C-alpha cells in the first residue's frame, strides 16, 4: 500500500495535470477561486500543490473552478 505522501503527491499531480490540460495558471486559478468566494493567495496555492498537502474540499474547489466535472484515475 502506498505511503501517505504517495497519496498526497498523486492528488497534487492529478490537480496539476488538470490545470495544465485546461491551460490554467496558478494566478488564474486564484482568480477563479476568488469568483467562487474562496480566498487564496497564489503563493499558498503553489505551496499546497508542491507539498501535496491540501484537503479534498480544496481539490474539488479547484476542479470546479477550472470547469472539470470528471477526473480519470
């Protein structure tokens, strides 16, 4: 079974891949989150994704912000 950090990096890589696929930068993601009433700073988003430390709620918020309704594992 993968270690917790493996799961965290898998989630981070899925989110990063989706941002790349949609052509959304971290700055644009912050703007999209802000329009949903979610206050994040670009540096915080960058840190969350580089560490892989974020909640499932944040993961879903980001996916919805960029217009993703399906994620393939």
